[in-house]
């Protein structure tokens, strides 16, 4: 069970540090995560809090993200150094702990991995990863309707579908792919194939 965090107080505080569009996205992720958690028997309060704080570092300028990660000993991959916008997940976990006094490792890990995903995510990590992709304001993915339906039935399969779409999108733009995303895709593709067999 999650500690008794004052989530509305956190929401008001967060609003001061992110822009309006990001705030509305954050509220969408917050409530989508809570709904997914209820559907899958996970603590919805943890999911709601992680969803609220997942992008707490998103609006920090990229150069400052790099400086803050270096200053606080947050490990960065080569891809993250070249694309510092990706650092908002790791930095967001740090901010959740330091500025919002959240110490639950499950919540912090789900914030930390919500951008790239990772192999063998916990159900809460999967929920935040998925909620960020499917919240109601999202409209870019060509397979979003199918992914949204699957999200309430099967977390593993939904992660596979999202990671597959992410990789296709990144490859179409000749963007560098974070190794963790590739590892996550390989893991969930194997789960997908094992089920088919």
C-alpha cells in the first residue's frame, strides 16, 4: 500500500514547474495510470503518484539537465548525453525523491524507466510506461486504438506493441536508439513469440 501522500498538494506544486501542455499531459498520465492499476490489481495510489511526477523534470532546459545529472551522480549513457531530453526520466526520479519526498523504490523506478522502458519491467513500471503512451491527449501513434484496448487486458503484450512502434518510428527518422529501449524490445518480443508458440 502506498504511503499517504498529499497528491493534490503535489499537483499544485508541480504546476509551477512545468508548462500548461505538460501539466495537462501529466494529469492524463496520472488518471490513466490509476485506471490501469485498478484494472490489473496494482496499488492505484502508487500508480497515480508516479503518473503525476513522471515528467517533473521535462521542462528543465537540456543543458541544465546535463549539469544536474553530473552534479548529482546520475549515470548517463552516450545516447542520453547526445540527446539530453531523454534524461528527464532519470532526473524526474531524483526530483521525486529530493523535492517531493517520495522514497518508495517502486514509484521511483517506474518514473526512471518510463521513457525507454527496460527488460522485465514490474507491473507498476509497465503501467507508467504504457500510460505515458496512451493517455487521452496522445494522438500520434498509428496503432493507438489497438494499444489502448490491449492495455487493459495484457501489460506484456502492450509493452511489446509500444516498443515495436517506437523502434519503427525512430528508425524511420534515422534517430539513435537508446540501448535500453532495444533491450526492452528484445525482451518483450521474446515474451510475445513464446506465447504464440
